[in-house]
């Protein structure tokens, strides 16, 4: 379906008659650009298309009820409502190809207002012929089947909605819904729903046997378990993605924390341990210094005197021994000794010489030694011990210890200052608290994932057992009832529907992967950064791979890159579906950087299909962006709200810079 014209009569801020020509002039000029500041009427423009096509179905109602009319009443132009003769209408002209023939349809939905009462009128014209009531009902139902309101919503690329899908990690569920609608598989869901309703009715009317009722109940239980398992898997994937986000946030905060001097608990404990080690060494050094000062320092200061005293004591000891031997070793005694030792003739002077030799060996070194100390052996030993201890000590050793303590004191003070700054800074405290919160949340999520996986395993076992039980009972039922009754037919249809949907998803998603990958690499600034995209046909989880076939976490992508990824996937699904639908972009470029904006305008928009509607502010598609796009623009409109007249005025241009450019 391609929209050719939109007529608004007294709708929202569009007073009186307003016409938008949306037809495309050629395949190269497929863009209609609608500019306007916030509040100018862009949202009303979009809502009018949906309301004009689907009426009460656009709000989710199956019939025109009081709530629907209340919403429509508030949607009509307030000034025109005060005038009883005013007309209110939305007219949409569009083309649709049926059996290789293109037809032009004109949907006109109008309202009459009298006081608070409102009545709706609906008319369809096909190729210039007004359809009768029956034909109108058929065509209206056909439109909802071929182009349901949900599909219209999926054709609307709302930048804020896309951002929400990305932020809330709803990509898988969004792709599941998109795939089902775009590939017409929702018709099979409707079929299964109708079959289940039929079987339930049959069971309520007791038209089914006890075995058939049991199978039907088991199948309902199986469906509920299957949906519950899908829900558990989605929750696990959502939790895993959340953990990735939290870990990245934690790493980022920790990096900032460390960069600005903040200390995490582990590092703080490490610094505390370093400070304790430093203080222990300083204490040991201080004790050594204190012991030296209290014991040896006075003696060390008189070391030379002690050495001299030790030498004097030794001399005195030698002198004492000398005098003792001198008294004992008389010439007479030595002569007697020599006679006993040898029978040879002993000269008279031999004993005298021997005495002199022996005494000289013991004689003090100093000839003028006199007694000063006269110490006992134990006192002499104490003096020797002190002197030996002093000879091992040096002043440099304790000076080094004092210098070392000074250096370590400075280091300890620096560590203490870092900790004090860290503990006193509010932003650091907030960072610490945030990191603790993140760790706690990760722990909670990991615990929840473990519990969910355990529950998932149990539920999958239950589902397998239930499936086997249903299969066994179906075989019994088939054997007991050879003819193909309505129950058996409905069962087989549901089986066939389920298998068909599964095969279609697998087949279509393979094509989508290829197309989405090609478009993504056109649009991304990082060329061939993601050469492979895979979509799980059961869970619809998207997995990205790099050139080495390593998985790329989607959380590493920027907000703009995630938006580009989603756009590529949506575009690929529509392309693979072969549907002729208009693509509508509302505030699409808000989160994209300059390069990505350019790529979207140059490579993406022209490839979207036969019709593209872009609603934008002048800050989103500015003068430079407009120059990139204008060769593809067939129609331009500027919406400006006139505060005096309280209505939206339409001009055929796109903001003032275009007029200024033409003047130059």
C-alpha cells in the first residue's frame, strides 16, 4: 500500500481544508519531507493516517463505543466544534496491487458533531466507484488482514520508541512480533486461536470424548508451559544483558574512581596492609635505635677509652703473671729441673738464661706498666664483651635506620593522606556506594539466573513429558477413531500451523540476516566491524560476530550503533517480506552522530522502498543534511502553528534556509 494523498478537515490543529500530496514522482524521488517545530502538528499528521484507515481499530477497539467517540471528539478541532455546521473528516487516497493489477482506493472517514454527541460516517471509493455497504465491509476487513494496525505501527520508525526498545533490552521480543506480522504468520496465530476456541466450545457442549477433552486440556497446559519457558528464557537473557551493562558501568566508575584518587575497598585494604608493614619496620628500627641509645651509646662515645682500658687490663694481667712466675721460677729451681731433664753437663749460666727467656715471654709489652684497675677475671670478661660489641657497631648503621624511618614516615603519611582524601570526598563515597550497589545487584541477578536456569530445566523436563503424554494419547485416540472427525482435523491443523511457522521463521530469518548485515555495514562508521549477524529462530536473540568469528557484545555498541542495528534488522525484514508499505520516520536521527546521520540519509533512506515520509525538526535534519537528501525529495512541507489563529499552516518548503539557498 502506498499513500497518495491525505486530506484533513478540522482535525486537531488543522483547521478547515488541508491537503498533503504524498505521491512519489519516481523511484529516485521517494521521500516526502515534513518539517516543523515541536507542537506544529507532526504527531496529528501521523495519528490521522492511522485513524483514517482503521477507525476504532486504531485504538484497539473492535466496535465504535463511547470511549472511542470520546477520544475522537477530543481529536477534532476545538474551534470548529463550536460551530454546528462544521465538517470533520480524514480522507486517505492510496494504491494497492491485487492480482498484479494496481487499484486506487479512497477512504473517507467523517464525523458530525451536535453538542457532545458525535456520529461517524465511512465511505470507500475504488477506482472512482463508491462501494456499497457490503463491499465496504469486505474491503475494510481485507485491509485489516493485509495491512493491520500493528503493521502500520511497525512501519513507523519512531526514534524515541526505537531508543526505548534498545534501552529496555526488548530487541528479541520486538523482532519476534515484527517477524510474525511482516511475514503474515499472525494469520496462523489467529487460526490456532480460532481452532482452540472451536475445540473449547465443543468441549463445553460435551461434543468431545473424555480422551479428546483430556488431550485438549493437556495441549492447553503445554501451550502455557511453552509460553512460560519462553518467558523464563527472555528473563534470563534480559538478566544477562543487565549484568553486562552493570559490569561495564562498574568498570567505568572504578576507572574514574582510580583516576581521581579514589580507592576501592580491596585497594584500601591493600594500602592499610602496606601502612601496617611500614609501621612494623619503623617500630623495629626505633627499638634498635632506642636499645643502642640506652645501652651502648654512652660507651660508644668513649670507645677509644674502653679499648685503652681493655689493653691496660691485658697488660696488668701479663704483669701479674710475670711477677708470679718470677717468684716461682728461681735459678735454683730451674737448675734442678734441667738436671732432671738431662744428664749432660749443664753450664752454670744455662738456668739463668732459661729463666730470662721464660719471663720475657710473659713480660708486659709496655716496660712502664703500673697497676690501675686490678680487675677480677669476670670483670675483665665483661670489659672484653663490651669492647667486642662496640667494635661490631657503627654510627652509620643507626644513621641509616633513622633516615629510613624518616622516608617510611613520609610514605606512610602519603598513604594516609590518600585514604583520608578518599574517605572525606563525597563523590568518592558516592562512587564506592554505587560500586557496592552494582556488585550487590549483580550478585542478586546471578542468583536469580541460577534459580531461573534450574526452574527452566525442570519446566523443560515437564514439557517433554507432557509432549510425550499428549503424543501417546493422540495415538490412542487415532486408533480408537479411524474416521477423521473435527477434533482430529483441528489437532492436525494446529500441528501443521506450528511447524509451518517454525519453518517460515527459519527460512525468512536466514534472508534477513544477510540483508541486515549488508545494510548495517553500509551505515556503520566502523567498516566491516560486524561481518556476521545471526538471529535465533526460536528465541529471536540477535548475536553479532567479528571477523574472527568471536561474539561481539551488543553492550559494547554505542547508542547510535544500536539504533543503526535495529533499523537494519527492521528494514531487512520488510525487504524480505516483499511488502509494498510506506516507511515513516519520526525524530529518527536524534541519537545519531554526524557520520551515522549522513549514512542513514545517503544509503538507508533511498533504499527503504517506494515511499518514505520523514517528519523532522530543523535541528534534526539541518541545512547540511537537507542537501544530502534533497535529490530524493518529491514533496516538502513546513508545518507552522499560528498562535493568533490557533491553527497549523502548511507551506511547500522545508524551513527558511531552503528559501535563503534558492535566493542565493
